[in-house]
C-alpha cells in the first residue's frame, strides 16, 4: 500500500513507526530514558466520572505541592536538583531539556515530520518549562499545559527565547 505524505493513513503509519522505535532498546540508548521497549503493563482504563474527578484532584494536589517545594527535583529526581543543591546545577537542569527536545526532534524526523519550524507542538505536563523552552526554538508555536496552577513565575534562571 502506498501512503501519500500528509494523508491520514500516512500520519497513522508514522505514529506506528514512532511507537515501535520508542519501545526499542535503541531509543533508550539514545535518550538515556526509560526502557520503553519492555512489555506493556495491564492498566485499568475504565472509571466513573466521580473516580476520574477524585484522581485528577489528587494528581493536581500532588504536583502543585511538588512544584512549590521541589520544582526541579520533582522533574529530575537526582540529588543535585534538590532545592538546597540546585544553585550549582541549574545549567545542567536546563541542558537536560535541550537533550529531550533533541530526542523528540529525532523521533519526529524518523517518522517523516520535517520542517518543525513550520509546525505547532503541544506539550502536556510542562512544569517549569525545562523542555518547553527548547521546543519553542524548534517549532513555530508551542502550546504547553500543566495540571498544577503556576504559583510563581518561571524561574529567573530559565533560559529565555
């Protein structure tokens, strides 16, 4: 079957290729991230509206608390990103966002999504903007969403674009 670039079938095939790559050991090696090539977990997907509401409230509360007391450590759980240590490692914290944006661009490129500077990116769970800021340098637009309310402005240590 031939897929026309830009058609729904082409996009679905590109997503299949991306998911296959993301689950491969090669992705874990490139990204230094989770071993996404492991088998899927059996996860419940059915919930009542009340259960979903309770779950989302709990998630929002947890991330709001973490964002207030340990904003950097809640994203990267290494001791250097604890509040008492972040001063000496803030540049490394922001650099990890650059690396993750590079991995995202690489995966998108493998799936045929080129010319990112003409595209819009949607990021869920943007936190303090560690990956959002580098994405903004690669895409025409970035729409970033966070479940916890922003209690303080983006840290002054954040790179600006």
